[in-house]
């Protein structure tokens, strides 16, 4: 199976929204549902938001792993500002606050906001290829560190990141939301970039 990693295109937005929601442990769909009218599909709102050119969840910050015409996985990442001021936290939904607090602890790092593999393609090294691309992007941007956040109960992901050299540096308690698959903490992990 030949996997090609390429920049995301606006037409990838529906699949990107699906994969971002998977990586985001359902938080994106929960937030999109808050924005939806009673008859609106939250994932359609997500796809529209991903199709924008501004904001962290924009397709312009994403790369996809494609297998033929199918999107097998996705990486969403970017360099965090330095200094990183998340702004007034009282305006941020409570489920997102711990994540933003953790992000603010790694200013200037290349932040892996989301990485996910479609269930059809799991176990074929796609996550590793996407994380390799993250390291390349960090190097291109002259960034000294990479960072990411993972739920501590997601032990397979924690092990995957630890095997790539990421280390735990801080934690914040998960704020429960409908459909929340985890209890415990969000874990901020960091890795020195390869120069």
C-alpha cells in the first residue's frame, strides 16, 4: 500500500472534520453541536469551519495521508505563538480551558493539535508517517520543540508518543462533556525537535 502525505485541500474538509473529531475525543462535535440549529448536522458545521482559511482548525494547517483517492489519516499542526496568551479564559468553553492552559505552557513549540488514522487503515504505520511529517515541519519552521496533548487513559496513544521521544511535562483535569470517553487528566507532552 502506497501512502502519500500531502497538504490538505479545501475539498478534504468533511473528512478532516471527521478525523479531527476522532483525534479530539469528541470535543469538536460537542462544540459544533452547540453551534447547530435544531435540524443541522454538527459534522456539516465542522466541515464548514475546517474549510475556512483562518483559525487553528483550518484545512490550511492540515496534511493528509492518502491511499489512492482515500484519505487514510490526517495531521493538524502549527507553530504556537511566543508568547502564547490564550486570552480571557471565561470566554472559552469549559471543556476547552484545560487544553488551552496546557498549550500556553509551550509557547513557540510546533503543536500537534490532532493526528488521526481512519479505522480502515490503522496498524499500517500511517500515524508514524504523519508524526515524521510533524518533525519535518517543526524543523522547517526552526522550532526547538514539538508538543501535543493526549488523554492519560488513551494508553495506546501515550505509549506511541513516548516511543517517539515525547515526555510528560504537565497535566490538567479533563472537564466532562456529553460522550466524553475519558476521566482523569489531559497530558501535555513535549519533544526536542531534531535539527
